[in-house]
C-alpha cells in the first residue's frame, strides 16, 4: 500500500469499485499493523493512525455520495 495520503477530491473522483478496492486494501493493512502491534513490533506506529483515518475518510465520502443520490431521487436538495 502506498503511504501517500489521498485527498478527498481524488477519492470522490474514483469509481465506487476503486474506492471499495482501496478500502479492502486499507482494512487488510490495518489488521496486519494491529497484529504487529499486539506482538510488540511495529515498524511505523504512526501508520496505524494514517490507515484508520483513510478508512474513515473513504467511508465518509461513500456516505455523502449515497445521501446525495438519495436526495436527488427524492426530488432535489433541501432549501
């Protein structure tokens, strides 16, 4: 997994499949890092925080897009 931080704009431009794939990769990396932490050895402990925040960022954007889609189906945005 690359260690660069994706901006929310870049995540919004991704297709839903790409976001899901990235989310799955990040979750797998988080499990690996948490396992290392429980054994007492993590090469980059700050990476755990980065991965958790990236997962939250992706889930937030997916929720925003889902709400926007539901609002559009319902008849437009609230005034």
